C-alpha cells in the first residue's frame, strides 16, 4: 500500500509512550530474531555484552512477570509501505553513539529483513474478513478501518500478538483512569479537611490525626541566615518607612501617645488587691497571660506615686480590664459587682485607640480580657467581635510564630497570650457554631514553659528543688482544645461513625490523664472548685462530640447511643460536683455553668433525677453571679414541665402490664407501665430531642428546629438596651421573664415530682469556705471576705411562691398520685 494511504490515527485515545517487542508475544508464524543477528549490527569496536543497544524503531519486548526492569530494545524497522514517518531522521541516527556509515547500512538492511518477518503477522478482524491488506501498526489503526470508521481490533485466535498488545494498552488506559480518579479524590479529600463521604455500608470514615498531649506544634521553615546583612538593615529601616513594618521582634520601640481625655479614677488599693486576688483565683489559674510578680511590682509603684501619666496608656487600660474581670468573680452583691465591672470596662475601652496601627503586647491583653469579660457577661456576639480584633492584633505582632527574642520572660509571655487567645477562639467558636479564626497550619508558637510565674526569671534555675513548678492549668487546657479543629471537621459529616467517636474518646482519655488524680471520675477525693473550670473544657468537648448525632438525619441507633454517651459525661459532671469541697459561686465560669446546664438536660431526660438535682443545686449556688445561669434555670423549668406532660401522655398510650405473683384471694395488682418502655419512648421523642439539644440549635449548620420558619409570622423583638449594667442586655430577659419560672426552689420541687413522688435525697453540697489556688502577693494585706451566696439563698432569684409555679406543681403531683 502506498505511503500516502497510511493513516496515523491512533488506535487508542491515550496511546502508550512505551513500545513493545513483537517477537516476545508474536505467534508461531513470526520467528524470533537470533541473538547473533542482533549482535551483527554492532561495530567490532563495541563489546558484545554492552548494556545498551541502538535506539530501535518498533516495539520493545514485554518484561517478564518476575522482572522489574525494562528489557533491551530489539530493532524492528519498516519498509517503504510505512513511509518516512516510521524511519528515524538522519540526525537521530547519526547522533547515536558508536555508529558508523557501514553500521547504518547494516542497520537498514536488518530493519528490512525484520519487516519481512513482520509481514507474516496477521491482519485485523475487519481486513481479514474483507481479505485486504492490513497496514496496522502497533500504535495506529489501519487505513481501511479508519476510512470506514470502524474499530481496528485483533480478537481472533490467530491474532494473539496484536491482541496481547491491545490488552496491554487497555490495561494502561485503565491504570491511567484510576490514577486520575485517585488524584481527584485526593483533591476532594483535601478540600473537605481530611474527610470523605463513604456511602458503602460497613466502610468506616478515614482516621483522624489528633495531636499528642503536650506535643509541640510543627515548626515552620525559616529563611536561613547565610550572609551578614547588618549594613542593609541599617539603611532598610530608614528607607522602608511607610511601605512596610518589620517583623514584631525587630520593630522600633513605640512611645506612648499623650492622653487627650480625662484619666479614670483608680479604686483604693485595698479594693484593687481584693479584685486582683479574685482575678488570680478565677482567671490567672487558667489563662496566665500576666507575669504576676511584675504586675504586683508595677501596681505597687503606681499606687505609691498616684500619677497615672507615668505608666503607658496600654498598661493602664490592661490594668483596668484586669480589675473588671476581678469584679465579675468577686463576692460582692450582684448589682454592685456588675456595675463595677461595667465601669472598669468602659474606662479601659476609653483608653484604647480605635485607629491604632502599632500594637504592643498590652494592647493584645486588653482585647483578650474585654472579650473574656463580655463572654462572662453572656454577651457572646460582642465577645466574638472583640476576640476577632484580638486575633488580628496578635497576628500583627507575630504571636502566632516562634520568633527569637532576647528576654526569656517576654518570649514566654508572648506564648501565653497567644495560646490564651487560641483557647478562647476554639471554645467560643464551638459554642456559637461558627468557624475558627485561627488556622493551625499558620501557627508554630511553642507551648509555654511548664513553670509558674514566680519561678520564671530571665536567668537562673526554672524552679527550686522539691517545689511544685506549676499551679495553673493552661497546658492541660491546650491539650484539649487543640483537638477542636479535628472536631469541627468531624461535624461536617451528617453522622460521626463509631470508629471516629472512639478516636476522639481515646484522645480525651489521654488528655484527662494530664489532670491531677483527684479529677478522675472514679476517684473519691475532694477537689477544689477552681479545678472544675479547666475540666469544663474537657467535659464540654465530650458532650459536643456525642451530641452531634442527635440530628434527625442520624439513624435511630446512633441517636440513642448519642444520648447514652452524653449521659456518661453528665454523670461524671454530677459526680465531680458532688466531690467539691466548697461552693462554686466565686470561681464558676460561664463555660462551666453552661456545661452543667447541658448535663442537667440529659440527666432529666434519662431519669437520673438525683444527679440532676445535684447539678441544679450547683446552678442555684452560682445563680446571678453568671448572667447565663438565670436563663438556664428558666429553660430547665420549661423542660421539666414538658417532660412531665410527655410522661402523662405516654402513661395513657403505652400498654400496661400486671406484675406477676400476687397472693391468692387478693385483688390483682394495678397494671403499670413498663418504666423501660416509658424511658425509651421519651428518648425517641422528636420534640424532647430538640429541647435537650439546647444551644445546638444556635448554629446554622447544626440546627433543625428552624426548618420551615420562613413561613412563620415575623417576631417582634424589643428595642435594644444600651450599656452593660442593664440585666435585660446581658440575660436577654425582661423583668417579668426573669421571674415567671418561680426560682430554683420551685424548679427543684418540680424535678422531684418527675420521679416516684418521693423527694430525692439532697447531696452533700453546701456553701462551704471556698478554696483558691496558692497566690504569692508581696506585702499583701488580708482581704476581708463577705458571706457567699449559698444554695438555699433566694437572693437574685425569683420568688418560689409564684402562682404559675404552684399550679404546675399541683398538676404534676396529682398526675403522679393517679
């Protein structure tokens, strides 16, 4: 066939870049070339055992099954039928090392003889049926099949050679397709943050990579110092002004701007020391963002001179924010305590520059403390906003990076401030159901040094021998919250499978081992109330994890298991509260109070009324000390009433059974409802599952109660209230709403009525003297203590004798009697 009729259309849309030797797979009609014939193509100056042969034109031999390397090429050439395109160019042949003109002619003759041998190969199926010549090659279809637009294939029994080549090409296409699919899956997996939606039954989700407790973050690569750039630095500082700011450790010192507003009034020193003591016992033990000996020294010097202009504005603003946090955890009465805290916060805010462009570490502390105070005041959206400013300001100071500093104290304070912001970002985001503002991949700040402030000096030993090096809980809290990134990624799946739940549970068990032994749930040792605050991070994370499977999209078995696992956490919480040796009033944070509230819901739903009463008495002792507690009590009152109504409805609907065995001659026993059937029905009730999920309905991605709410009539909201001192702004409740639920005593009475009608035994939980962690204050006077609010006190609570509470209590009591 003429060369012009040759069609170069490939027989495969993805032709292989590899060629194969026809002799290794040809049929019996194609004799194998002899080794002597191959060696005759080589020059006499070339050794016969050379490792490489001349570049071939054709198909290399297929490697054997047990051979992993490629075989040497065997020259198979084409004649005039294949045209010029099948022959190598003169440049390529002439440039082959070890060849002369004689060798070239011998090579051409060998190629012709090889092609004659090749012509004994069979034709394709179509050409064989039409009995025409087939000019198909190993990589192109024949012209006949191309002109007729049919598939050029070799499937007959006598076409083993070309058929095997076709099979290899098909396998290569399949491998290439699988490779592309794997790449697409990897990209999808990376976009989803390590998760893959697996639809096949019995296939578990991909495992998680949780950080080991106390492990350091992965270090980022830095540009190595190769040359001395001191001369360039001196000039660069001057010419780069207005264009860029050097990294935080290399910036010039910033002088404080003069104040153009009246300075706030400082409280008396005795009051300041009292508030500092309260701050240390509730805040510093968890978030030690201040070097306490340095703070004491600066406070003493400030009160000795009584001149506020001698201290930087940023430090004064930070000090007022510290006093505000101390006011929130002091034992003053509620109105006075909240009013004092709001005044300190306003004074601290007035000293901050909203257009600040050059930050120092105290500026970051102010933003963090204000965010933390707003969170304790139950103003979570405002706290979220201030926390965003704190994150951005901290990143402007490069707190998220481990940079070299001259001062050891300064370096550790930077680490503490960054990790405190990290903890608050993870915790507040998880509670609000919002994305994190800090990405772990962008940070490599080392963990703070495991020693207390009093042992942290620029020089000298870290801590004396036989002394406790650490009294704060920042390290153990960091171990817990570093898993929140993986926890949030797990929440993107509709259902968290059992293997993934087990991975998280094992990690939380490892984190719990870093706490003191008294914090173990099975321990019987008494614990101080301030130790429950860091435990709240761990317990709350466990509850968030298993509570995710309460959504209606989860299978029924998964929802029941979620309730059971949340119950385990709730029982551990009640057990820890029962072992506290003092009241929680002075040290409970908003996170701890909210977690106790969530635990109480699951205890009530599952019928553990004694443990639920323990938690409710703990909330009663906190009461208005945390603004979130009164709304929690009102919610619990509604939940108890709804639960009692559900029990009455199920008592009528569920079948009754007569207990077996009664004395003859006596009337049979009254048929009763199986308690297990009653409990199972309550745990499967859709309305109760919405109520028990509580703040889970606040997240747009996790809530399901608002589905279809666009068809509801619009809700009229009350006008906003300005100022932090107004209770309506902090609690979200009006005066009537704060009193319509009857108070804690009424709630405890209703909870007792859910059981058998017999009052639950009161746990050993009372207003004992509080126990704070050790504090070292130089020449600190004794701080007078006022009486704490006990659990039996009705101060700051609605009266227990309201009419609505009495009517509901009587209705439930009559139902229980029936």
